C-alpha cells in the first residue's frame, strides 16, 4: 500500500517487493476493499492520515 499511494508505478512496487505487477494489482484491489476506499484518491487520503505514505527521494544531479 505504501508504495502505490506514494506514487510508485505497479511495476516499480513489484520490483521493489520481488513480485509481479499483476500481483501488485491484486493486492491493491484487496487493500481498496478492506479499507472501504471509494476511489484511489480516497485511499491516498486515508493513507496520508495514517502516515503510511513514503516520501520519495529525488536525486538532484
């Protein structure tokens, strides 16, 4: 959940966790259902309130 709501692509989350992109999509759907989120934006808002969102580091070159 943290990776997806932080703005990472499904592919990036999958690579980070060592799972496929399709598995990430399945988990995202489960999280949406369990959190009773009406939309992805609603899920992001809930994650923010719960302080689940990771802040992505940007490499300034």
